[in-house]
């Protein structure tokens, strides 16, 4: 019998199978932090945090991108984009001016309830970070901050207040932002951004481990309180990823990469996921004079169910190369995220900011997290930060480079969820709107919405990437053209 093509036989050829969509429950949105976008630093009886101190690089902090006065407009833009989730943080000092008060500031409570209610009205789930580095200034100091037990007690009261006053509106929480950086930046947890300057305190190994231990105590206390007060909610940790590859097949390079990943990510996540320190960390803490006791004051071990987090969230911007012959440190190694001495990866391109662009690394990381912890994962920071955005006279920003970056990373998320079977909760890239960098610099922009920081009214403009991301969300990740 002669074989005929479908067309010759009078049958239309089959159309290519449509790309599968992500689950309907997948969360699309964006992320910010209070100190980088909220502003209103002297309004609503807000107290001073370590990020409100008078540093030259933080001159814009009293206004930031002024979410405090633009929140309805900004949430309307989120709704226009089609967001189903928005990650933001609560400013600790907007609720407790010094951190030490017994009762919260009702103006602060009212502000956040308005924000969360309007998000819900627009169909957007708030994903709320309890602590995003803005330690109350009154609790900071060279022998204070997270070195002191007082900070843990004050944080516990603050977290309890958040769950009690906002638990009816928020059902997804993050504890402490990028807390795995603690051992690398212990001075930051004492004094905040001033710890990077000439007055940075010299922190001993013993104090570094006490800070690390206290912030982990704060994490576990928040998890337990959330489970008790908001039993239908979910709560997870948040880490700064620093995925390292071996520079070569040399076993020494493989070991160097393994040691880096263990020290910068896995040790911390092991503690959060299991409620106990690794044998290596326990030994190092004891050597520094810190007893690695992982239990609450009531003696209940942090491995108990009430202390178990529900998912892992993380930031991902780049990957690194590590080698046994560690001889190069990039100029960008002075930034917070790339402070690790590392080797350049010859296989990867870089952004104009100097960070490697590695979407496949995002897939590798999520698979590694899933294989290790069998907990759902969520991308709560990712994006292209550049100083290249230019606002044209007719109010446009042509940022095809951002579209290219986001497309490649969303493709990696799709493959991880649909091909690898990883439980990925959502994709909430960093700085959906232009905000301040962690150092207070407004020049490095991530958003799909442009903010004119030179105009006192801080008008918002939709970049080309806005329409593209809107289309991606509407198609649930299918239409990436």
C-alpha cells in the first residue's frame, strides 16, 4: 500500500503540540524590600532603622521610590501586569519604633493592613518577609544587634504581632532575608550598612557564631509562632544562593566547589531543614566557645514539627567558579553578593554590572535544593540590574536586554517544574519596579517599571519589558516570544 502524506490524503497536518503551561497555582509576581522602596521614613510614627542613618550613599532613603505614598498606584500596576503574588517586607520600626516597645504603633499596623487588603482585593497574595536587614537603630551597636539576646526577644514580639495583626490577610511568610550571609557579614548584623565603612567592627569567630546562632533562633521562633497563630499559612527561610562549579575536572577544584557550596549554603539550609547543625559546624562553634544547642527555651528541639519550615525561597543572580588554585578575585567581588574570592567562568557571558548570566545554573540549583530537602522551592529574587536603562523623551524605556535575561531564566524555571518534577511555587523577580540598591544607589535598575528619581513626584513609566512580562504571566509562562 502506498504511503500518502497527510496533506496528499486530504487530511490537515497535525499542529505542533502546544507548550504545556505551569500549574494554575504557580505564583507570578515581583519582589521588593521596605527600606529599598517604601520611603516615608519620618512619617506614621516610624522609628529609625540602621538604614535610616545619615550615610552619603543613603541620601534617598527618606523617599526611596515612595511606595508609602504610591502604594495604590503601584498595586494597580501589579494588577495590570497580572501578578498573583507580591513579595515585600514589613519595616520593623514602622511597628516598633525602637524595637523595644511592648505594643505596636497603630499607624504602622493600619498602613500595612491597607496595603495587604488592597493586594487581596486585586487578587494578589502578599508574600511577606519579616526581616529584610532593617534592624531598629536602637538595638544596633558594636556589642548589640543580633549579638545580643535582646534582639531575639524583641524580634519574637515583633513576629508575634505580625502574625496576630496580619495573619487574616497574609498566608505566606519568609523569616530572615539571606540569613546564610551571617558568617560572612557578621558586622552587618551588629550595625547595619555602617559596618561596611571605615568604622566596621572587628568581629571575632565567637561573636560571628553567636550572631549566626541568634538569627537562626529568630528563624525558628518565627516558624513556630506562624504555625501556632496562623495554622493555614506557610512559612519558609530565604537564602542568598552562591552556586559554585569546579573550575576544571581537577579533583582539587571539585573539592573547592563542594566546600564553598557547603559553607555558604548547605550548612545553613541543613540547620533550617533539620533543626540541627552539621558535625563540622558544631565542632567549629564549640572551638569558638559557642554551644550549638538547637532548642527553644522550653527545651523543645528545633527538629520538632512545630519548628519545621514549609518551603525554601532564595535569590539567584549568578553562579561562580571555584578552584584549588584560587588566585583571582574579580573587581565586582567587593559587592555583597560576589564577595567570595572566585575564578571567572570562561563559558558564561556577563551583565554590564559584571555578574555572570547563567540561567541553567538556576535549574541546577533548584534541582539540588529539591534533591536535598524535598521541600517546595520559590524564586523570590532574580533579575538583571543595570545602569543602561534610558528614559526617552516620549516616556519609553527600550530594555530588550532585560527581556532576554528574564526569558532565559523563566525557561529554566519551566524546565525545572515541568521536566524535572521539582515543586516550584513561583517566580517573583527582584525589583519589579525600580528601587534603591542595598547601598542606597538608585542608578542600578531591575524593574519593568521605571521610576524617575529626579522628579519629586516620582512618576512611573512602563518599560518595554512590562508588556512582555504581562504577556508571559497571562499565558502562565507559555508565551515567551
